[in-house]
C-alpha cells in the first residue's frame, strides 16, 4: 500500500514538474538570429547548468571560452544559424550543438531538449568568479 502511494505521488510530482517547466518555456519569447548575435557578441553569459555555476564569453571572431566555477576553462567556437534562429556552440568533446534562446521576464534562457537553463548577460569579458 505504501509503495503504491509512493509511486502515485512520484508520478504526480513528475507531471507537475513537467507542466511547470512547459509553462515557464511558454512565457519566454524565442529570439531571432540577429538578436542573439547582438546579445552575445563580445559579452559574457552567467548562469547554472545542471546545478553548476559557469561563465561563458563569446568573442567577436566566433571563439568562446566556457569557465565552470569548479573546473578548467574550455575553448570552443560559436555561431548563430539564421535558418534555425539558434545559437550553436562547438567543443571538441561534443561537436556542434544548437540551442534556442528565450527572452524571459527574468533575463534569458538556453533551451536544449525542452529544458530551459536561465542565464544573465554581463557586458564585456567577465570570466572570473
């Protein structure tokens, strides 16, 4: 009986969490390629990815530096795809990955696999914690 209650409660929580995430995504506005390029070029994004803090700088020449708060910097490439209106990044370990970017009430969010990762933009190169 207790096991059955636990399974039902777990399923209900999962559905509620999914509904809240979907509602949060629905509140954002998908940014277009030109907006994304203006937002990121020469600036730093700051946020959390799966619970770990990071900063990422987007150089004007298409280079990027990703700095996790607890790890070594990773150097890669970035671009904006005008056909898909997505930000795309390249790191040796994963290849090119595309992200939709939302403008939200709280700032911005990367969207990957229907999950939103909020971030803020800091003007210029600001990689130290």
